[in-house]
C-alpha cells in the first residue's frame, strides 16, 4: 500500500508542488537552525487586509504539505514591518488630522487613532493577530521594531554596511535618476524629529558601524546603524531579514516580482540563498481595480465572515492562486457551494485523489463530514421566496424536508441558514424585481402547475427536476435556459436561481403550487 508520504511527494496540487522546493532545498542536510522557516510579511500602515490573510492561509497550506513530505520541523513567522515611517494617512481610519502630524515617524511611535493601543502600529498588529487567531493559524508573530531595537538585526545590519557599495550597485540601476542621487540602503531615524529620513548619506564608516547624514535641523549627525537607530529601505530590509533569520520560503504578489529579484541578489551578496516561493496574482475589487489596504476597497475578512463560513474564504484563496480574481460580495455564494461540493466528494475519493481535493488543504487532511444535500444557493433562494428574517423560518422547511436534521445536530447547516439570511437581506432583497409572465410563459406555468398537482406528496428532487425540464420542452422557449430564467424572474424576482427540483422539494409542493397560482393571478410576490 502506498504511504501518505509517497502520495504527497507525487501529488500535483499546488501546495505540494511548492513544498517539493523545500524538500529539494534540504535534500543534502537539514537547516542549521533546526527547522524550516516560512514567512509572511505584513505592512501595517492600513487596517489588516484580506490579501494578508490569503498569504497566510496559502503559506500554511504549503507548510502542511511539506510536513507530509519531511520530518524536518517547521515554523511560520507573520512578520510586521511596523518600524516603517507612515507615508500617507489611510482613508479608512479616524483622527486623520492627528495622524498627519506624525507622517514620517515609525508606526510604533505614532499614537493610535482609534485610542485603544499604545501606537498605530500596535493597533494594526493586534488586528492582524486577532483575525489570524480566529482562523486557528499556527504562527509566531514578529515585529520589525522588536528585531531592530533588541539588536537581533545588528550583526546583519553591520554586514549590509560592509557590503554597502555592492548593494548600491544592485539598487541604483532600478531607480529613477532623481531618486538614485539621494538613495542609500540605510534610513536614519532623526534624533531631532523622530522621523524615518530618506536623505543622502554623506559617508559611512564600516569600522565604527556608523553613517553620517544631514538631519532635518541642518546639523551633521553620525549615527550607529545598530540598536534601532536606523532601518533599511524596504528591498534591502527584506533581503537582510531573509539572511538574518534566515527565511526558507516566502510568497508575494505578482506586482513584487522585480522587488523579489532585487532582494534575492542582495540576500546572496550577504551570503545566504534567497528563499523559495512563488508570486500569486492580485485580487481585484468590484471595478476590477487592485484592492488596497489604505483605500479599504474590496472585501475585508470580517465582511466575508458576515455572509459565509471561514472555510469558504480559505477555498477562495486556495483556488487558482496565479489567476487574478474579483474579490467582492458576489463571489461568496459560489465559494460556499464549491466548498460544500468538494466536502461531499471527499469520502468517496482514493487517498491520492483526496490530496488533490481543496478540503484536504483547508482542513490539514481531516475535513469534517459533509452537510447533507442542501446547498447555500438553495438556502439563499428559500430565504428569498419566504422573505425570511429569521433562521427559524428556514428550519421550518428544512425539518420537513429532512426530519432527522436540527440546529442542534447540524450546527454547520444552522450557520449556513444564518449566513443565507444575512446575504439575502443585504444583497438579494434590495435588488429583487418581479415581473409578470407573457402569454407563452403563462401557458408553461399553467402546465407546470397542472403537472405538480399530479405528483405525490413525497416526490423527490430528481422527479420534480425531470418534470420541470419536460414542461419547458413543451413550449417554444429559444432554449431551456430561458424557461428557467422565466421561473426565476417570475417566482423569485431575480435572473438567477437554484436547481428547481431541489428547491421545490425543500420549499414544498403545496407551497410551490400556491406560489404559481399567485403569479398566474398577477399578484405582487414581493410582499
């Protein structure tokens, strides 16, 4: 019998493909530090961003895949660049005027505009940890401020100083002429103003471990590069971190490919191999624009979790990481139902097939039992036709459809019912627009009503679905899709909808016949 390790080493799912890079990296001998280190970076200038969550969940999937292939221990660092100077005031925070007074200062010395933490950086770090913890991620939080001020970066910073000229040779060709004239890998923190300064370096002294520059007040200052008195420009900083920690794996967005290449060169100048990793595509908002922490466009984790379970968000992050995807409210129902479909398939698959199933990666190889045959789309449309504001209304139908199920013994289904009501309330209800059937459609609906009258009370979803199909074929619709669109627009007030057989079985034959009679009588179904 083939072992799980053998299956993992041959698996084609992208987390296994990525993990094999780490297996090859340490094929000769294990890392001197005793573990493989995967890292994700976070720029805490804005509130925590769903893209950051995506990076952590994807990196975690690679980590778990590697653990199936190797006995080398692993760690995951969530590293916050909280010593960066605040370059602009985010759009989605309070007390903007106060923040403007602190532009240029490190995020961990700027007062928290929300008034909850000792600094803006600490606030945003706490927000990051809060939602990562809510998903049960296993990670170690790391702060750039802590690493710089504690001296843990001192050795690597002195090495950057020693190789100052080589690093400048890498960086200068990548800069515009004006920027190149004042560029230095080191950003001194002004003793007079506390700001992170982008100023020319007058000189650097490798032996003394210092740089000399003109401060904002015009004075010439010689400053040690150690002890948190300076920080590095972000590309050399990234490279220095990879070298100092050292990091074995880090993924990043496609827009950072040139930066990854530059940081990799600098990392090698410092004497370490660059980490393994890959570049994922970016998320787009409703208008197809890149989502941004500072703009707050697109979806937040909290917003997604208002309308769908966390597993559906993990699936969205798993699927096609190298393809650009719209990340907006309308992608949620599909993500939930895709998750339910993969979950339902899992028990019947071979061990090799299971490693290719997304739910293996979402649940670290141990997915829960599937939800019995009720999709999110069905629940959403049930909420829609019932104008439901309360889960109890949906459970009235669910309990009749599946008498063995209850909120107590099917808690995930109970949560789905709540999500469906929330999504219906905020996105479906405001856009519902019913219409009356035309003459041809009226005849089709009358036939459907007559055929439903002939069915026994316990008719199953497949029988009903076949009947609906056959009725549509009897009438001159240009295609069957037009028949179903008619049903959705007339009965549900929307242009898309559920599999009608399943929906009618859940909603009830009598209730469906009553709905048809009301529609044929020209009643307003919106109330």
